[in-house]
């Protein structure tokens, strides 16, 4: 039966209607949120003891002017070529760009970075007075802005949150993010989603909503899960390949009475769509397979991928199953499949026969090398989920035959709309759909079509897409919303909604109890995975592909283990309340066999991730020793101390370096090994404009030279041979990972760098502060403002004074006004 499609409006007409709704929504919000803004703003100025005259002043305070004249104009006036010109810079704090410039001026002077160390130092008392004056004005202006408009700006659901919300509402698992505009850029997606929604985004939401509703209806109509068994010994498709010659892709399998043996990775032979199965409906499927190791002398791996029948993308790796010598095993896996997707078995770690002769030379019938025998793959699905009651009503055969009027339709839609908007309904919410439903009733549209159009309108409305709350203290429903989307990336569950309903979520004890419950849930990993992907740029892991000659160890199993190590590690730190120093170093990590092999660690069997102790004097331990970090900070052939150093500064320490000056040029890699990276960088640093930043960038960058582009610890660089076989790497120059930190601490190698970093963290708390700021930005979708700094400092100092851990950090952030207020 065909899936029902709403035909009430053209797509362009729907987009215009929704854009109009968006504009009305924004005007209503502005009118509702800002009527008392002048009073609130004046009150804040009065309470801070700073008058409006100061805030509107066009000239800096005298101490600031004096400090600039005595210590800054040599390098920052109209006759110099630096980016900052104090002769042209106005003191207009109402201008956003001017405010940011003065904020950076404050930070540079406050940190001691300016004036440069080689310049004469300003008078300490003058510097103190200038900083105090500038800080007071920046803080007052930022507080006044927050009092008027709220701290956090408008933000909509991120693509991940949108998908998860539709999954919860409609009881589906269909992927829909691919239909939405990309969010890939610097910063957190929650901050990017603060921007105004565009027609392109609404169009993507419409397409994604259609797919989600269609999937829910199709799943509701399905009677029971389909069960398909792919029996490889009986497969006609497999028999074709048994008899084909090697040159035409055959002669690499051996048929047995009860199985078929694979001796090489010939994926196309084993794909299930050619052997009887591909998904007819999107959903969750259960896979059971019977496999065994064959003629093996070592551990071999049975791999599973999924791929799309239309060839729309590369196969996606699902899981690896290890088989010990001659071991038989029943494998089980539950997997999400989209319509027309199929499963793709594959094989790895298969050794040739003992005398070294190849499969192509010997032939499959006589081959003595390692193989994997596959008997059957049984796929059951889509597995039945709990169904949306509204969707159940829509697909009932007699629904359209009934005489249905506006009150009946609205009574059916209200529960769905309440759950969708995640709060009690307001009269203005019902106006969203009442007009649409009335128009379609009058035009004689079928009831099912009317309901689908209304659902579509709800799920693409600004009230659904945006987090709507007044400036000031969040109500309990808005707090439940923010909390759930922060720690679960999905809408509040029944327990959170009940707490909000009785108005007790803001109470400190209740809020702490709910935060603990969310952290202890398996769904907490969704937060960790998404936060790490953006904070640590793990989402860029596929931006480059390692050269298969230089780094033959890299494969899909290792790639996934890299990502899982960082996610499992961070999740453990948060759950177990370990302190921030574990970001720098630890005596354990999370591994599977593939990653342990890369790390040269023994005794790890199986491809499942597990907590594993690290031996003494091992360079591993902490985030910067993890292969995922090394992978995303390198290209496919070489590493760059500049790129890795910038990563440490910006992502870990919260000290991003400014863009390089135009004359800086680039540092090209030398994969032939003629010159060391230190030699090339030393020449680069001869330019004074470059050296100022490289004194901060280079030390962590050189420390991380101990690891190659796939995270293998090294003492020598791998390089391509100048002459000889092109399919073999050779060892080249020695790695020099020594250096001096910007604070003057020397280190000889990565392990000593971690010691220096630990000492600096205990002195400054810089990593803890940066993590706190990153979490606040991620949770609220708003960058840290000048008025937020005191609250950030309070959280950091509380953690440091109590030797608190990362779970406590989440609690303090969530209990603070940075989180509980908009």
C-alpha cells in the first residue's frame, strides 16, 4: 500500500506559510520579552554603580588612555602595519565589533602578553587602574545587554536534536539528518543553530519530516518483522563465483558442505542484496550469523558493513567480530537500516599459507592460507517499536470514512502537539494549526490528509524548532528542555516532564537528582560523543585518508576504535567524577585488540572496547596520547607541529592563536625526509611577526611529533623511498620531540611535556576553565560573554578548592544562572 502524502499545499506554499509563521513568532517573542527592557537596563546600571554617561562615553577612561600612550602606540598606531590601530579605534561600546576589540585589548594586557616581553613594562599601578576601569565598563555594558535581551540568544534544534526528537515522537529510527543543511563549521552546532532559520533549512525540515512520518506510517502498517536467512552454501549467486577464474574475480572461495570459506576480502560476492536480503522498510534489524575460523593460526576478524542499494555512499562499518584459531561462533548484532540498505560481510587479518604462495597461484581448492567459513546470516526486522497513537489512528481503515469536524481533529492533535512542543500549550500554539485545519475541512480534504498536513506544520513550526523562553529564570519546562537536550540530545522523558509539571525541578536537590539520573543513563553517551566530536574535532576524522604505503596499519576497525577510545574515556571521567588532570595523563585508557596492537600493548583480545591499565613509563594516558587526536591533527602523509600546537592551544587550553600575518607563508611537509620539520620551522620563525605566536604554538606541537598521523608512537619518521619499491615505506630521520614551554619549562619527549602541562594546570587551572567554558557554550548555544566571566571563575575556583571532578563540574554548571537563566 502506498504511503499517504499530504497534498494540501505546494512545497513553495508551505515554505512561505512557515516563513510567515517564523516572522510572526519572532515579533511576538520580541514584544513579549523586551517591554520592560529600558527599566531593567537602568536598574542594572544603578546597581552596578556606573552611570549611563560612562557607558555612552566616546573617550576611554584616563588611565586607559595613559596606558595606551605610554606602552602601545609604538606598535599600534596609524603608522604601523599591525591589525590594531588605536588612533582609529573608537570607544563606542554599543558597537559590537568595537566592544570585542576592547575586550581583546583587556585580555592581552591582563594576561601579560602585551606589551611584549622585549618592550619596557608599564607602571604597575597605572596598568592596574587601567585594567580595573576597562573591566568595569566592559562588564557593565555586557550586563546591561543581558538584562535587556537575556544571556542566551535564540537557538533552534541542531540537526542531531531534530532527528532524535522526531525519533522519540514517532517511535522510529529512520536517519533524516542527511536531508538537512550541513552544520559543519568551526564552533559548536548549538551556537550555529542560534542563527535565524532560513528557507533552505525549512525546506530540509519539510523533507526530513516527510521521511519520518512516512516511516512511522509504514512501520505501523507492517504486521510482523520479516525474517530472511541468507544461506551461503545454497546461494545461486555464490555458486557463480566459485567456478569463475581468478582474473574475473572468482576462485577465492571454497564451498564446503555446510558453509563457504572466504580467503580474501571480496566484498561484492558476500553482499546480502545479491543473496536474498535488503531492507524493504527503514528501522531496527536483528542479525544472527554462524561463522567459524578456518585453517587459522592466529586471530582473524569477521567484519560487517552496511551499504545502500542505490550506491549513494561508501559502505558504513558496523562491527568487527574476532575468531580465535578454528573457533566457531554465533554473532549477534542489532543495526539501524534505511530502506534499500543491505549488509556486507568482509574479512581481515587473514595470513597467507605457510610457504608464502599466494591464493591466485595455488587456487582456492588447494589453498592452505587462513580463511573464515560463513554458513548463514539471518536478518529479522524491522523490529516493532512502541507506536505513536496518532499514527495508529491515521492508518485505521475507517478513519477517512467518518464524519470528522474541527473539535475532533483538534482533540486528536493536542496531545501530539503538547509532546512535540515539550510544554503546556498556549492559545497562540493552537492558532498555528487551527486555520490550516479549518481551510482544509472547508475544501473537503480527507481527514487523514488534514492530520498529516497539521503534523507536518507542527514539526516544522518555530515553536517546535526553537527553544522558547523569556529572558531571566527559565520555567521548569524550559529547564527540563535545556537539561535533556544537553545531557541526552533528545526531548525530556516522562520523569523530567513530571518534575516540571509539579514545578519542583528548580529545587537544588531535585535538580541534582535528575542530573545524576541522566548521567547514569546509557543515553549520556550521546552527549559525550557529540560534545567530543565538536570540541576535539573528532568529526574531522575522515577529512584525510592515511597513505596506505606509509601507514598500512590503518583500517576501518582501527578508525572506529580510535573514536571509541576518546568517547569511552571522557564518559568514564564524567561518570566517575575524576578530576581535570586526567585529561592530561592517566594510568589507563580504553582499548580493543586493534588499537592495542597499534599502541604495542599485549594481552588484549577481542574487538570490544574495555578499560585497560597502562604500564609504567608508557607514553599513553590522557587525551593528547590518543590516536583519534593524532589522526584529526594530521594529514594523510605527515604531521605538522603548527597544526597540532594550534589544536592544543585552542581546544585544550582555550588560547587560540591569531591568524598568521600575510607574509608568514606556509610550512610544506617533506615526506622524502630531506630536512627535519624543526629545521623548516626554525627558518619560518626568523620572522618576528611569526615568532611571537610560535613561542606558544611550537612546544606542544613538537611534543606531539612523537606520534605519527595514525597515532603510532615513533622515534623515526616513515618516508617514501627515493628509489626501490613504491609499496614499502622506509625509516628516515629521527624524531625530536623536545622543547621549552612558553612558561620556560624544558621537556625532552612527550612524557616530560605532560609533566610540564600538569604542573602548569595545577598553577593556572587553564584547562579546567576552558572545559567549563566549552560546556557552557555547548549547553546554552551562546558564547561566553564578558558578564559571564565572574560566574565561570566561581565554578572553576569551587572545583579547584574542593579537588572536584568532572561530574561535580556538570552539577555546578547546571545549578548556575548560566544554565538556569536565559
